[in-house]
C-alpha cells in the first residue's frame, strides 16, 4: 500500500509540475492499471476526466481497431492491396517515386505501419499552418489531390524506414467505409463504441455537434468547419472513455492479443517525431534508447496527437496513461510529461 501511495504522489507531483508551464492552460490525466484498483486522476484549468477533448491522432488507434476487427471477421487481410477496395481514379498517380509508379501495389500493411512512403499533405501541403490561423474546410478529395502533387519519401516498405503521414490513415478510413458499407461514424460505432459501451465518444459530423476549443500558444481556436469536414476522421472523447478503449485495445477485448506479434515491428519515424517509433497502427517509445538517454526501462506503446492528446500503455509497470495538455503549438509537451512519469515510476 505504501508503494501505491508513493506512486500516486509521484504522478500528481509530475502533473502539477507540468501544468506550471506557461504553455499549458488546461490539462487532464488519468493513470490506471489493468484491474483498475490503482487509479489516479488529475485536472487543471477547469478540465477533468469527464471533459470532452479532441483526441487528434490518438484516433489512429481507433482506426487500427476497426481494421483489426474487420480482419478478425475475415473481411480483409493486411497484405491486401488497397486497389482491391478503392476506386482506380482515387489511386492513380498517388505514389510515383523516381519514375516508378507504386500506387496500385500499396497494401493495407503499408498504410498501417506508415511504410508507404506517402507524403503528408496536411503538413507538407500547408493546411496545418492555415488551420492555426483560421477555420478551413478541407475535403478528402482536395487532400488526396494535394498528396499526388507532393514527392513520396521512399518506395513502399523499404527496409527499416517509416514516415508519418496522415494520408495513410485517411485511406484506411476509406477502406473501412467500403468494407463495412457504412459511414465512418457508423463503422466506429459498430466496431468499437458499441462493443465497449462508449457513450461519450463521437466523430463530429453535424453542425450542432459539440466541438471543444483548442489552444495554440495563448490563443483559443474553435474549428468546427475543419472538424466536421470530409477529411477529418478524428474523434471527440473523454479521458474515461479513452481509458476504457485503451485497455480493450491492448487487452484482447476487440481482437486477439496474438495479433501484436505481427504488429510489434517498430521502425523509427522522421526526426521531427522525436523518440517515437511506429508499429502496426500505433507508436512505440523505447525508454532505454539513446533518444531517451537510457533513462528508463521498457517501452510506452500507444499514440499521441498533434494537440497534446495521448494514450499509452506501460507494460513493464502495467499502467495506462490517458490525457491531454491541449497545446497545438507544442504537442511534444504531452510526450515530455509521459517520459517524466515513466522515468519516475520505473
């Protein structure tokens, strides 16, 4: 009991220290073990574990779940070509590298593992910078055409290379819609929300859907056009709901845990992604690597988001970390908090 009390004190201390940063205006953290008999929650700036927040790229875990659920239903294989599901006009000219067209040889695995080499239209196309200045409307079709004008980073599945591109997962969403024969919102519901009883998580698609504010430095951003447009696939959720999901994701509730034997092949991402590697639909942060100065032990596995959202599992300590620091101008703040927690709890 003394050990648990000490760990609770460490978590609260690290969270309180992080929120003293002038960059963080609101934040929330929930830490639990698998059984739930160890649970610590912290809030700052009026936020608590029931407050809705923008999950950003933590949503990629939900997309991965849909893919793996459909795989379990024998509706797809990770080795299937994306051309089996997507229209020819959509794929034509998508990936041309050094004069060779790889567009129709791309597989679901290439997208899931971020090994397609596709560029990231959201960042490289300038949309993300625009989003910081104004609420923009971005359709999937526009982002796709922009991708075709950008140079791929490498040929698909080349050695140990991975390149983080949002388009990989947007294409996976199109495949999910095609196979499930529904909208993406319905597919999320069928594959994840309904089985887990998640009642406070949704894909914003209607004008009256609640959209949380996002901070960019000291400015509060409200982006309903972007978050309800056809390009966006990111969810609104609560820390409690995401914790329930994260435990199910790594606990074999939605799909067999054995699939991680295939998914846990990690490749380093581009240098701007810091110490994060990528596996089959989720990130890995090795705590004992040179990038973390060998300060920790084990690994963190899960996902972070561009607005400071995070959902990671620390297997060595059997602890799940879910939360948000809500800072679009410096999403690395969430990784810094996670590393400090993991190093302190090793």
